[in-house]
């Protein structure tokens, strides 16, 4: 009764607004359908078609029926989505969170590795490199990035600072860690360095030949270039030299290079030399000797030495230099303590140089000179160093030295370690 009264009032309202009274039947049918849906008696399509016969119900178009059915389908779809969300919240959320917790550290490590790769390729901006070198970012403490960034900045300097002068003390040679001089003479000696104040420290002196000159280079030019190179190399190798843990702090945040005290100038009768502090545990032997003594090193020691050397060579290359003389006789081992492994230190920097275009041109010119001399004089070539040479540089086919030639030499050393 109330519904009919309401419909009658609504008919009068429609007529007062100038609308057709047939719209009332449409609304009446809609109300009927809504009531059926609310009571669960029918779905939208059947509710429309099953309505009692009347002129108003017959006027409901197919379009309006489809629209109402679409609304009902959307409503059911929303209900299914809510059901899925509720199921995920109750039963799947913990699994997803556990999965994220598991892979988040790997994602973070990947980000750090990508940063390291970009830094190694020189594809980071100067500000990013400066931030890493200053230690102001969390990434600075990861994988030695701080040292690498600092070395790169120093390598890009046109000149080392003026305060980086030659040391004024005296080096007193002591025990020489030399291999068989007939096969491969060493360029370093173990001894004692006495500074200008009379204080002494166990040290290693290593002469640097930098023999990259052509036959027409005069002595004064050679001395000047050697001094420039020795100062640049000393500037790079003194990174973190004042650190308190430079001899003990071996792990994922460091590379194993001897602490550089400074350099000694060429006085006209010798080559310039770099001075290094000995590790606190001392230096016992070369890597070559280590693997030719009994008992054989453990597998863990082998992996550690291989990892350390690879990290060190990577650090050198990212600093813009090539070593040019990587071999097992040029790697010194610190004496192992009771609970630690022997640490390898790469020396033999006698031929190291910056990896830039100018030095490559000079090196190629030197290579051409060597080929001419070999064809004319046929000098006696030391056999052992040839084992570590890349095919591009073996047997007189010398090309400008590149980082891949160092990597080849490192690979031969790793083969020695593995065998």
C-alpha cells in the first residue's frame, strides 16, 4: 500500500515536470528487480524478464537490461577480488614477506656490485667518486670502494702534490729475497730503513727501471721521466698508508699492497726505488717458494691467496695503472700466525706504468726497438718470465701493454696456485 502511494506521488511529480508517465513503469520494474536481487530470488537478467506482464515492464529496453547485468557482473568481480585479497592477507602475506626478506640482501649486494663495476669502468661522476673517497656514503666501506675511488682520483691528478718528496733517510740492505739470479733476478731487497731522525723500521727497497725508452732517448730525459713515474706510483700506493690496520685488516674491504713509505731518487748511478714497510708478521718467502715446499698448502689457503691477488690486480687496474710483471716470484708472503693464513703481497713494480695513450705509444715504440734488436743480436732470453706473457707479447711480437696482459699473467699464477 505504501509503495503504491509512493509510486502515485512519483507519477504526479513526473507529470509536473513534463515527463512521460511511462517512465514510472520503468522505475517500478527497477524497484521490483532490486527487491528480487536483495532477496536473492533471481539474477539481473531473469529478474527483468520474469517481471509480471504490464505495459511498463514491456517498455524496458534490451540496452537497460544489459547495463543492469553488467553492473551485477562488476559487483561479483569486486567480490572475487576482495576474496583474493582477504585470502592473501590471511595466508599468503607471510610467505611473500619471507621471500622478500630472503632476496633483499641479494638485491643489495647486486646494487653494490653494479656500483663497483661502474666505478671500475670510470662511468661514475666526479662527485660520486669524491663521495666514495671521503667515506661519506655507506657504500664507501664495501668491497674496498673507498680505496679504489681514492686511487682513481689520485691517478687522474696531473702531478702528485709538492709535499710528496723523496725520503731523506738511508736504506741498509739485509737479507735478499732473491730467486735464482740466472733465471729471473729480483729487483727488491729486504733490509732496514733509517729515517732522518735515526729511527729504524724493517723495510723493502724495490728499484724501478721503467725501461720504456727508445735508443735515442738521452740520459737526462730518462731520469726525468723515471722520477715522474716513481712519484706518481708512490702517490697511488700511499693510499691509507697511515691506517692503523694496514697490515692486519684483510677481508672484503681491503686489498693487499705493502704500505709505501716513499721513494728514493735516482742519484745518477742507480734507478729510483720505492720503500715499503714490512708487515708485522714479516715476510718469509715468495709465492713460488711457498708452493714448492712441504707440506702442501690447504685448499682454504689456496682460495684465499687466489682471491687476494685477484682483488689486488683489480684495484691496480681501476687505478689506471698496469703492473707488467706479475709472476709467482714477484709475490711475497707474510709469515702465517697460528690462527691466520699467509697473506700475499704483490711487488715487482719495476715496469709498472699508467695505462694511458701516451704511455701506450711509448711502449709500442719500445716494442718495435726490441724486435729489431732480437732480429739482429739474438740475445739470450730468460725463459721463466716468458711463461707469464700473453701471446701478444711473447717471442718478439710485442704490442702496447694492456690490462688484459696483466690478467693473463694473473691467470698463470692462479694455475700455479690450483696445481
